[in-house]
C-alpha cells in the first residue's frame, strides 16, 4: 500500500489520488482482516494442504476482483491518461492486485499453518507424555495383594509366640506399604531406600518360609545413592519367591547384587526356579519391570531374564547412572 501511495504522488500532490490511496489502504486492511476472521472461524489452517490450497486461491481471486472493482472506475475518472493505451485493462488490474493479495495471503496462511502444525505436535507430545506418566504411576504403585495377605497371616501367628518379632513385622510391613503409596509420586528413589524395602520384604517372607528361604545381598557401596525406579526390586524379588522358592520342594535362595560397569548401574537378581514356570504363569514382575524401564529410560535401559542353570533363574537390569542431584537437574532442564 505504501508503494501504491508513493507511485501516485511522484508527480506532485493530488488530493483525489491521496484520498484514493488512503481508501485503498483501509479497504486492504478491512479485506485482509475479513480473510483472517474467515480462516480462524472455519479453522482453515487445520485442513490438509490439498483442501487448503483451493480456498486460498479462491480467496486471492475474490480479493483481487474487489480491489479491481473499487479502483478501476476511480482510476479511469481520476487518471485516464495512464490507462489510454492499456488493451486488457481489467486483466491487468486483476493480475496486479492478485499478485499483491497472493503475496500477503500466502505469507499469512503459511505462518499460521506452520504455527498450527507445531502446536498440534506439541499437544501430541504432551498428551503422549501424560499417558506415559499415568501408566508409569500405575505401574509404580502396584503391590501384589497376596503378599499383604500372607504377611498379615505371618504376623498374626507371631503375636502370641513372639510379640517383639510381631511388632517388628508390623513395622516392616508398614514401611513397605508406605513406600508403595509414595511410589506414584516419585519417578525414582535412591537405591539404598529400595534395598531397605527389599530387606523388609525378605524379613517378612523369612517368617513365613523360615529355613526354606536363604537371602544374600551384595550391594556395591558406590551404587547406594544412584537412582532406581521405586518398588521395582521388591516386585522382582517377590516374583522370584512366588515363582521360584515357593515351588521348590526344599526351598531355595534369592540373591541380589549391584555393581557399576561402563558407566551403567547393573542389578542382578538370582533365585531358585525354572523360567518356564514363571512365563507360563504370567510373570507380573517381569511385565511390570519391562514396561517401567521403557517408560522411564526408553532404549537406554535393558532388562533380561534367563535360565542360568537347571534350577537357577537370573534377571539382569542395566540402567543409566543417575545420582539424586543429576536426576533433579535433568528434570529441571526438561521443564525449561
């Protein structure tokens, strides 16, 4: 519009041309705002390209026709000398205003189309993240109800026989339940906290199985403050006892070992058992662990379970090393 005004004023000031230029500016603003209202009202930027393109071209043509219909009669009256030798004057006006409107409309539409596409991708990512977080919370908070039932029965048997041990069992069970309730609020916890939960769980199971259950924990001191998913180890140990030690005629063992290798935290759980029995029964702990590791670490973590020998099953977990401070910092960076 500014170029249009400058062109018509190059030979000196003419009030008619000046008012015509001002009128063109206001008409152009009105039409472009009308176009802006239309594409927002009917959500054109959400349309696929093959449906959007005809609408844009039609809009350009209509706007060019309106500008031509407004300007041509006035120009013929005010400046006929410039239009005497123009053989296809209407076509020329349509082409000139069409190029102007096409430039503006394409720029405006392309900007909002790209912006809408970006917003849709962000919404999709946020929705996927929300779903994954909800799934992770559900998985973190799962605690086998059979364990609670069995633990309460064991404690009940101790109330008269060994009251002090019964009190200790109640404390251990309350610790496990508290950690289970808090699990859905935290993505990870320090390994030492998870080990304490496992120790409380094994102590309660020891009351139930007595000499049929042997437990060994070998925890590398360097791993104690690294982050792991809450209740994950307890779930795997529970799975090992339920599908391994419990089914063994003479009982068995559960062994938990941690170490650092090639910048990764390694956790190994070995126990008496046969892997085929565990897979056939559904393997609650196995599915839980695989899903949680995938949700939290993606491809950076791995979980593998194998039959180490005829009567020993071995489960290996490898996850990135993260101290509490590093994890908090990574969470802050994600929010930014």
